[in-house]
């Protein structure tokens, strides 16, 4: 087993070992009894069959014992589950947005990241929501996993007990690039986290860097490249005024990807789907202002 990295690691592992242990013992018992009965009651030993008499005590025994074992497994599992739903009042709350095919994290001070930064030995509550399809937020090292469903906000929490990085996965198939929907949780000391949390990075205010940062924040670059490399969606490189075949209500239509088309594609991404695209575009996690749309279009015009 891995070194415990959250308050749930040890408890979940113990429940897992309990269930596996009971299962192994029952498997061994049933296997031994089957072999014994095959030998003991072989046809050569008993050529004439005997009428089987009722054994009430035997039927009660093989009903009561499994029931007790199941209740034991249920009790320990449910006890651990209750701990996972009882969030401490002083927990740090982080918003988690799942979208095809990445995770985005937003902190109470408005800070947004693509990795989850958390302080050591402090409870962290994650509020989970999806903007497109079903996902499942999973940190194996912390033994926590929760479905992320469109239209419904779920949550999970944990308290990190050791420093270092741990992997984050999507544990529910969500499309073509599901296997690449990964991130990291970085556990820091309390002082390091406070420094990171309150520092303000200089954000680009205008021009190409600002537009690129905006598209990255919206998740556009998860499916669309800016260097011509293939992805789930068409590359942004050279897209402006490109002759493109789109599907409108299931019918093909050839258009020029001019500024008007790009604006429609940003605001109504599924009205005209580019032919050959892997799937419909996911919804934007945050509404875009007219200025944001203009900045993106200006950037795409110059992306040759």
C-alpha cells in the first residue's frame, strides 16, 4: 500500500483489506468443501442415491453466517463513507470545473489554475461541476472519487497528511481524449500555500498574450491547437477565411471562416459543427463579454 497521504487513505485501505480477506476465506472454504464433497460422495462410493433429508439447522447456518459477514462489511464501509460526507466547518473551498478534457480550479480569492494547490494538514472541500458531459474526479492517493454531473453540484473533501504531488484522473469515460484528462494536486506547507495563494501574477492585459490566456482559461486549447497539430477539433492555425465545410441541422454547407462565422462559432458553438470534428463543442464555463470575443477573433485573424 502507498504511504497515507490523506485522512481517508488508511481507513479505506483497511476496509478494502477486510472485504478482500473475508472474500478469500469464503472462497477457500467453499473450494475445500467442494473438493471434499466430490471425493466423499463420488458415485463409486455411493452407487445408489439416497433421499436428501431436510436439515433446518444447516440452512439457517449458511444463511445467517453470510448475512452477518455482509453486515460487517457494510458497517465498516458505511462508517468510512460517513466520514467522507462530514466536512469540517473551516475547510478551504475550491471550485472544480470538469470539461472535455481537462480540470480547472478556482479559489475563493478568484485565482484560477489547472493544478490543485492545497495546504498540508488542512481540510479542503472541492465543489464539483461539469459544463458538458459526465466526469468523475478521482485522486487515487487520497482514496477519494466523486461523479461530476452536468446540472448538479457534488462535493468531496480530504485533509492532506503528506507533502508532494499526486495524480488526478477522470474515472468515467467522457469522449475521445478521456485518457488525457489528468492533472496534479500539489500539497504544500501552510506557509508556502499562503504565499502562493496571496501572490498576484501579472496577467496580460491586451494583444495576443491576453487572447491566448483567455482561450486557455475557457478550455479552447484542450481540443484546438494553435500550431497546426491535430486535435479533437480543427486547429486554429490559419483558420481565418479558411474554406470550411460545416454541418447545419445535419446538412453540409461550405462557408468562409470570416469574422462573422468565428463570432457565431464562439457564441453558439454547436450551431455549425465543422465536418469531421470529434464531437460537439462543450459549453463555455464562463460567459464571454463582447470585448473578449473581439480579442479572440483579432488573435485568430493573425494566426497564420
